[in-house]
C-alpha cells in the first residue's frame, strides 16, 4: 500500500467524489475478526525471569566476566567469555481469573547485524537464549543482550518476573505461522494497557550533570508555574529557555521517538510507561529528583515527561515556531494541548491520526492497525499480507484510514468539498467539539462520543438511535434555596470534600433528588424519575450490587444538569418524537446559551435531539470495548417543500447536526431507529426541520441558524 497521505482526495480519485465514496463503502467489507485477536491476547506469552540472577548484584561482583562498552559504543575487552543464560517462555492461562503481572517492553527494532546504539557504559552480563517450551532447543535471542540487561534490571527493581517483548513473545522467526503476528498486531492496545509496567528504551545518553539536573527541574515542574495572565495557565520562572530546549531536543533526538509503533505503545501504556534514559557514569542522578536505582539509566515517566514538556512549550510566546513546534510534534500531552483555551474539547482522533501519519514505519499499511490500537477501535480492518485490501493495489491508504474512522462512529462536521482535503486536513476540519458534562472526565469522555453501529453508505453514515422532541413549555427549575445551597460546590470545587466513590456532593445529590420529586409530583409513575433515582442510588461507596450499564454516564449528566440550573441555563423536558404529544417526558436537556423561551408549537420550530448509547457489556470480550454515546441537536433534511416534519423525521431519514447537548434520557425498551447523517451539508433545495431560527432584520423571511456553523467559527478561531 503506497503512502498517499500528502495528496488530496481530489488528486487520489481524479476529482471524482463518487469514486471516493464507493471506495469508502467497499473498504468496509475487509473487516478483521477482533474476537480472534482478543482470544490470542488472553494467551499471552512471557519471558520468565524468575530464575535469572540479581543483575544489580552481579554488576558489583567483579568475578563475573562481562563485556562492557564505552561512551562511543566501542567494545572494552574483559577476560573470558560471557556465560550463557537460557530464559524460558511461559504462556498465560486463559482460565486463570488473576491478571498476569508483567513488564511490557517498547523499543526500536534493529537487526543484530546492524550497528546497535547502546547508550553509555552498557554491559552484557550473559549471552541470552530463549526456550519456547520444555525440551526444545533454545535459540539465541533476537533481542540484543545489552538491551536485555537493562530490561531485566528494570523488572527486578520492581519485583516483576515476567517480561513481554514483541520479538520473542510474538512468534515470527523463519518457519513460524504468520497468523501469530497477524493476530498480535491487532491487539497491541491490550498488551500495553494490561501491563503492570512498560519500559521504553532510549539509547541517546545524557553526558553532563547539568543536563540531568535540568531534566530533574523539568520533571518536578519548577521550570513552569501557573500564571493568571497567561492563556495557557503556565509561565516560565527564572529559566534559561535555550538550555531547557536543547535538553528536550537531545532526548527527542533518540530514534525511538520517530517510530509509529512506539508512539502507539507510549500512548496506550500512558502512566505505566517508564523511559530508561542512559547517562554517563560520573553523573549523580538523585540529587533533585528520584530517577530510580538502576545503574546507568534514569527512570522517567513518559506521561509526566510529556506533560512537563507541553507545559514548558505552552509558556512560549509562539508554539508554532521552532523548536516548540518540533518538540510538541513528538512529545505533547493531548489532555493539556487539546484543552488550553476552550470549554469544549475534541476527541483524540485527530491528534492520534497526525502522530500516526507523521512517524516513520516500514510497512505503510501498519498505520491502519496502529490507529485502531491507539484509539481502541472495536471495528478493525484486515491489513494482513493476504488481504485483498493490500494485494489488489487499488485502495488508497488515505481512504482506508478515513473509512476506519467513520466505521468506528467518529462524529465529524460536514465539509463543502472533501476533494480539496488530504485525510489529515479533512479530519482536522471536521473535528467536533463537545462540552463535558462533568469536569473530571475530560479527554476520556470525548473518545466515547461516537455513533453506534455505524455503516458507511454512498450518501453518508447510517447509524441507530432515538429522537427526542423538546416540550416547548416544560422548563425545569430549582428553588432559590436549592441554588443557594449549591454555591459552595462551584465556588471551590478543588477543595470540596466529596464522599469517597461518589461523583456528586451532598448538595448536588439533594438537587437531583428535588428534580426527581418534581417529576413524580406531575407524573407519579415517571420512568425518567425512576431512572434518575436508580442511578442516584449508585452514587456512593460502596455502590449497591447490580449496577446497570451507563450508570456513571447518567450520574455525570445529572451533575451537568444541576450545574446548568445553578448557572441560570435553561433545562427543558423532552419526549420521544415517536410518542404522542400527550406522553409524559422521558428526557431533559441543557439548552445552549441564548435559546428562546417561546419556541412555539409550530412543527418547523420543534427542537429535536438524536441520542444513542452502546452497551459494551452486550459485546463479546466487553472488557475491551468502549461504550458509545451520542446526544446531538438535529434537524430533518428534505428536498420537498410539501412535506410535514413528522414525515421528514421518519425512520431512515437524513439528519443535520446542530451541536452537542448534554442531558438525561430514558429510552429503555424502546426500539432503535435507523437514520442517516449525510456527507453533504446542505443539498440544493432542502428544508430543515428542528433547526434554530434567527430573525434577519434585512429580510421578511426567517433564516435557519446551525450550531455547526457556530462551532465552525469557534473551531477556526482556535
């Protein structure tokens, strides 16, 4: 598969948008069996180092013969040969209820015949051999011995006896079944996510004491500080900026940072990934910061390093200039970078896509599996060597990546002309911003905001869900006393003492209870009130047994509703659009600012909300599946002037997105409808029902206003 990531879709498909759409539809048929890969992950293999001697102690024992290397990687001869040590491979028992305790290794592959960078003062304690099963002849490890020493030292220092290394634990030696590698590639997210610890091997050493001390200050956060006058909330305090930049650039010059596979491993392991940064022997390492106790290596938490580097760069006057742009390209922390100046945040899809597409890789089609792993997609594409997606030679890498994103339910703004975009610019342009219902969930929440059961068609993305209609005269309000009791909650949220295991504090719980009573007073058998009460009962520690799916999402949405009412926002009741107008409400939604109170009863002015939710517990191997949540204000699309809103909103109709709305809804037992979100934003002659109207003082006609347009303005401003 050729790399066409720098070409526009117009260049790739000869300005034929139909050809692009046909290929997107066609790509869907080449899906990989995720379940088979998950089963493979339940039988992981490990190197068992329980019988390996304590290498830290051996290094101090001068009677052990070893080979050492100087700062330039030149061999320093010592008498005698290194002893041979055989490490057995063991397999995880899939019937064992206990999670395996292992260290996952992340490293830049090298061939043993190549010149291998070793860092500084590296040693080889043994000639390592691997034995796949008892009685089998051991083979020399394809993982360099000097790297093996560092990894074993790391595992032993943390009391871990099992190591996962891709070169040995995925069978890929000559004569091995290629299926083992094909299955393993699809579940690298599970390997690094389930590890107790992961280690990334750097080979570029820090040679000076000042470099180590500067890194210590960077990791401690004493280089940057909060500032009331800074948009990025960070400023530099008595810092030699050039010195810090040169240190960061030196660390990032290590070839490890340029590899797409390694980006995936860092991203998935997150706080569990520790870098081993080699240093010269004369450097004192723990004067300012705790870099661990491994001789010759600094232990650096990669997530904390990324956060420190991102904070440092955001304090610069212009992050688009070198070296800040180069640094952030390799080592930014998404959670900080994506949320620096807005109350609405994107999913990580665009950020991850950029990182996957701008790093080096041997096989271009591997970018597809890496993107799926990094974003933990449930739907995967078959990019094995035998797949027609690869062998036919007719599929565009850009189209395959876009199809993968759409197949997994990504919500994107529509684009006037996709042919003018590359896949990177198209996804960036379409990046959808969503307001979190609860402040502590941030990036994690938005990666769950996706369509359920999406299917790409020639017209757009088909998905399932429910449509609610806001009730024009049914606003929800709290009493003045209840709002007054909430004020301490929002004045000092950081210091608020919440009950352990709960999301809501006592005042918020009381406010939710008041809303439940309001519903019951008017509708004594209210299903919505019952739904809210059940979820509220779980907001404590320990939670009652039998918590049903989505309870945490509902609790966070209840927190959003209470906060909105405290802040004076409008919260309105809603019913399922398919129900009679006399039906009791089954939802409440927070309306965007500036909404009119007098929506009227004209069907063309109905406010409609499309919702859906996917229960991962209904899926095989649900522990590794994400719930999917959607709550969008929509309007129906039609090309006919002579049609009612009820006809427009029939199942299978096309919907236009107008922005995200947080709220609580109860659709238990209701049949899902199938709807289409078209690629084209506004086909010629269409009518829009359910869109917000604004008065145009220069015209007697009303204009329709879309929150997609408003969101685009905010998106461009960013």
